[in-house]
């Protein structure tokens, strides 16, 4: 039977078990479809291209086992799809380019979601169930959901499966996953990811531009493709011990300053560390084959000279330095022979000017006992500077190490070298240059403010430098996020006393505003706007506190009158009243409770709090 081109409503009879291929293909005026129980399969292209009148909703019966490829492809007005338990396969491109599709459910009976099944949709929520076996290539490409959990029954995530999920911020991967395909989470906004110990292969560009702030790779990984973690925001990384080849741009991160590299590495491909601008702590195995431009655009390593000089320095970094070598590779070892610390080489610096304490502060494996031993054996390493003029404390703050270790280092400086003057301004500029979330600058600033308050950070100068260094082609370039981090730190002393939450929220919202025009003028306008609004908030808070003081005084006086009687009392009783310190204390407590009531219920209505 031929279905008319202008059909508007369709009811498929309960006796039909299969809707044939292209049965309603490009019936553009189709508006309503009713499918009945008993239907088993929806064929390829069955409802593809039904978009003109707006097929907005479809309910798939529980009897359906298979939705064929391209079945609802390009139904661009489709907003909701109801899938029932019993469905097993969702075919390739079945809902591809259903641009308005926001709501659907994946039944727990589904075992296969094939390639492009929901690509170019606007799905806001997706829940995958245990029993799912396959997520095909580009299955959820370009969708809008913010979190996803991959069931333990899925062994492979297909190529580009969640690519361009710009709102995808939380991903949970379960044990049982073996392979993460190429571009699987490229251009998402994940922030951090916990990769299961069962994973063996990570494809090229799998997490490229995924905004990863932290990266921890399990030791069992055997293969990592080109650019797998390219353009991340992490600062340190440990390459798993079974990896033998470092591929092109594999772990490129502008803010990465340290890489733990196993001695088993056989080859480092061309441009392996390309544009890892801040990279410093790195050692290359002497036997490894090094590709052309492996350290291209690694601006910090340029301190060592030419490409050839860099490779030579990194290959021979630990010659005759057993302690330095032991500390660098300790993340790959279960235990260490501590008696090696008696070796006189502990006082020497390697080809990067680093002491063992520098290397430990850069490492992905931290051990406070090792810090104590190194400082006891060679305390001068605390104030020894490397090739870049950096102290171990800088790397500890840059890596945002555990509070216990940071506190121990701070106390070591204060007890052993109490008069040592840090160059806090230079340290802050180094850390802030390519920071992503600002945790590094916050950590360093907190150390200075809490432990060395008599020493100075010229934050205003740092902000001014960040404003002028807006050219990304310049080696001194400071990105927009770094400018925002520095601006936050520069106003923190003035902002902290503003304890009224609505005013603080106003400031935080302003600070997080994106700098839309990344020019010197655009950056300057951003900073001026922050300071202008800070001054307004300070003024409003001062006026608010004046009003509160007046209210508190009135309440306090009334409470005193209630407790001590009225003005008709004798002079003797007044003297008793003035001497009764216990009674006064109780008045203050009671008055404070009433003041809190006033703050909670009256302040929102005071005119001075209106935010212009």
C-alpha cells in the first residue's frame, strides 16, 4: 500500500508487526502517529524526514524490539520520544538530527545503541542502565545533558560518542570498561575524570579540549593515541608504566609543569610535548628515540638551549645523581632504599638546576616522610633555586599539594630560614600565567597571607602586566582566566570584610563575567568595572553597618531598660545597675539574638541595599 504524501495522522493497526523500510519516508505533513502493541520492528527510514508540520511526540510500544537505522532521522520538530522496556536495539542514525529532541528514556533492556543514534539532538537527561553492551560512534554527539554514567557492562565507548557535549560536566566511568574511542569526550567540559583500572586503550583526541583540571591515569593502560588529553588544564601527569610510545600532543597542557615518564619509554614522537609551554620537570630515557620537534614551543625548556641541547640535558639529567633519579621514578616503585639518601649527591643540582626536594615537590606521588628525610639531610635545598629561579615551595603550591605537606614546608622555612625573603610577586606571576581554575594562585596567596604576612606581593603590578600581555603569539602571554584569577586575588583584602551575602554574590558574578574582547582595552575595561563595582559594594556595606550599629544601640538600650527598670529608680539602684557586669553580659547576649532577627528580616527591605 502506498501512503499518500499529504498524510497528517497515522494509526498503525495492531496486526502489523513490522513497519517496512521508508513506509512514511518524507511524509512532511505527518503530525500524529499512533503505534500499537504487537509491533516488533520499525524499519530503516520508516519516518525519516517527517518535519514540515511537526511530528512532536512519539511513543514506541513495549513490544518493539528494534528501531531501524534512520527510522526518525531528520524529524526536526520531534521533542519527546517515549521508549518502553523490551526494546533491545536503537539503530544507527535512528534519531539523528532531531534538533528539537529534548526528552527520551533509554530502557534497561537496550543492549546496543548504534552509531549516531542520537547525534545532533538536544537531550537534557540520559540514563544508561546495566546490561548495555555498546555505545556506537557519535551516538550522542552534540547533546545537552550535563552528566552521564557509563554502565560496567559497556566495554567500549565508540568514536566521538559524546563529542561536542559542551554542557557535559560530570562523567562516571565504571570498572569493566576496556576502550575509550577516538574523540569520545572531545570538546566537553568535564573538569576531572576517574579512569577505571580496567581501561587498556584510550584513542586519539579522546579528551581533547575536555577542560580536564586533574589527570590521573591507571597503571594498566597500554596505549594512548595522539592528542588524547590535548589542551587540558592539568599541571602534572604520570604516564602509565606499560606505555612505550609518547604520541603527538598526547598530554599537552599549557599549564603542565611536570611529567613522570617511565624508563620503559622507547619512542617519543614528533611534537610529543608541543606547546606545553610551562613544562619543566621531565627526564628522557637515554635509549629512547626522539622525534623531530618533540619539545616544540616548550618555552620553559628553551632555557636549556637548542632542541638538541634540550634532549641531551634531559637524557643525561641524572648522570651520577642516584638520589635525584630515585625521587623522579619513585611513583613507579612500591618502596625505596632510604639509606641512599646518605649519598653526597643529595647536595648537587641536576641539569635543570633541581635538587631532590624540587623533584619531589613536582612528583605525582607524595610522601611527607620523604620530605622530612630530604630536608633533614640537606636543609639548604629549601632555598636552592633551579634554572628558572624557582624554589621547591613554588612547585608544591603550583601542584596544589596536600595541606599537610604545604604546612610542613612552610614550617621548615620558618624554623630553618626565618629571615628568608621570598620573591612572592615573581612566584605568583609564574603560577598565574596559565592557571585554569585559580586554585594554584589561591594556594600560593594563602601561604603568603597566612604564614608570611610581613612579606609583600605586588598584585596590582601583576594585574597591570596581565592586562598588557594579551597577544597569544607572545611568549609572555597571560590568558584571560589568569587575569581574572589575579584580579580576584588583588581585591581579596578589600572584599573579605564585605560579609553581606547579596553584595558578595554580586561581586562573584561580576568576577566570573567573561572577557569578551581579548584586547588590552577589553581587559582594562574588565578590571575597571570590577574596581568600580567593588567601591559601590564597599560603600553600601559601610552604610549598612552604620544602620545596623544604630539598630543595635537602640536594642541594647531597650534591653538595659527592661532589665534594670525605668528612669524613676534611685541613684543607688542606678549605681548597682552600672556595676552589674553579669547582667550587662546577659543583655548583650539577648540583644545579639534580637539583632540577628533584625538582620534577617529587615535588611532585605533597606533602600541602601538596592543594587544599582
